[in-house]
């Protein structure tokens, strides 16, 4: 059974640009969550999507957005990149409402220069 | 509000020694508690989870954790460390997991070093 797949694994952008990260959940999983991991702030929740609807959002500015498609694949977008957006962005999927286990992908490492 | 505190950002043990990683939580609702492990340049892998069943939870790779409500703790232990256990470990809490409005709250992490 394939795990959570995130693309790209590594990318470099410059300040002011925007970036789109992709996440394919485990087959059959309908919930997708995104987390940001930085050395200073640790792991922080960005948002969660379930059946194409955002049902929870963390405390991040509006530059961070996401969406989920009908096949449960998800994308997150960061516009007007800042140096502080450099981080490992982790996607996690979960079976359905009532599930308790998140399965994480290997992450997309974003470097903003 | 929920929070997690991991005591000790870095723990060093010798191979074969007991591993003890400490986690204390704060939650206004009955919590779900998790321990995840992260190896360099990889994502998070679930070691074990507490979901209000047995208070002593056994996980993968010989790890276990005990939920102690009176102490609001969920410490992770392993009787005998192996070199392959060297990694970063995260404790996390969530209430009513899987329902709308929930998310995992992670501790800052503990880096485990194992020496031969």
C-alpha cells in the first residue's frame, strides 16, 4: 500500500515568489492535514481538509492557503514568500472522521532566499 | 487549550540502557496522545497512541508509554536502547480526534542520541 506522497521534495524560491506543494494521501484516506516544521517554532498545524472542505485552520496568515480535490489529493500554496517561510512542510492523511492515526509523508523542504 | 511539554531537548544514552523520554500534557478534554519518531530528512512515523483504552500502550520497535492522568504525563520508555533508535521524538496531543476543529499539538521534540 503506497504511503503519503509529497512533491516536490526539495525546492528553492526567492522572496516574493509563490509556491505550490502537492500531497497525495493514502488510497481511501479522505482527510489531509498540513503542518509546518521549523527549528524555531517546531511542528505547527496549518490546515485540514476533509471531502474537499477545509474544516480546521491553524494560526497562519492568509498567504497560506490550500485546497483538496475530489480524489482527496491536496495542494497548499504560499504566496509572497518570506524568508521565514523556509521550512519542512509535512502532509498527513487520515482514514475518515473518527480516525485517530495520521500517516505522514516525507515532506517538502522549502528554502526561501 | 491543549499543550505539550517535552522535558529535555536532548537525551543521550548508551546502547543497551533504558530510554526515558518525558512528556507532560495539558488538555481541557479527555486527550488522545501520541508519540512520533522522525529520522533525518524523513517524515513522522507513529510509534504508539493512547485513545482512552489501556493506560499502558505498547508500540513499535519495543517502545511503550504509560498514560498517567494524575500526573498529566505520557512518558515514552524502551528497556534497552539500540543504535537505530537515534532520532528525534515528538509527543503530541489531540482532543476528540478526527472531529471537526481538531489538530495535533506537538511538543518541541527530544533528540535521542545512542552511543556504543
